């Protein structure tokens, strides 16, 4: 859970375990307000650790930066580029 979620300024993501062993993460984007869902290779145990204060990079060390950013902001890559510009 990030600071904006703790302050009630952003909705927390929802997590739904899937039969394929992944978890569907659904969250409203801070940038567009669009509801985005991604299937991520995470466990509910990792989610609980993160929600209990473990740093996201420690709770989900196998996720790339885009996936971790999605879990914190709900934004997908194209929204980052559209709103903040790309690194190129």
C-alpha cells in the first residue's frame, strides 16, 4: 500500500487469485481514471506482506519496474509515456 492509499487519496488495488496461479490486480489509474487489470505472477502471501509494510521491491522481487509501478499507481506503460514522456 502506498502513501496515497494510506491517506485515502487513491483507491487500493483489488486482488483476485486465478486458477493459473497468477493474481489479477485491478486498480484505477492515477493518470487517466481508467480501471486497469493485469494478471501478475504473485501470491496472496506476497500481497499480504506488501500490505503489511514490506517494501514493494522486497515483496515482489521478481516483478519488473512497470509491474510494480502498476500496483502502486494503476497506470500502464502507455499512460506513463502520455503523461510524463518516455525516457527516449
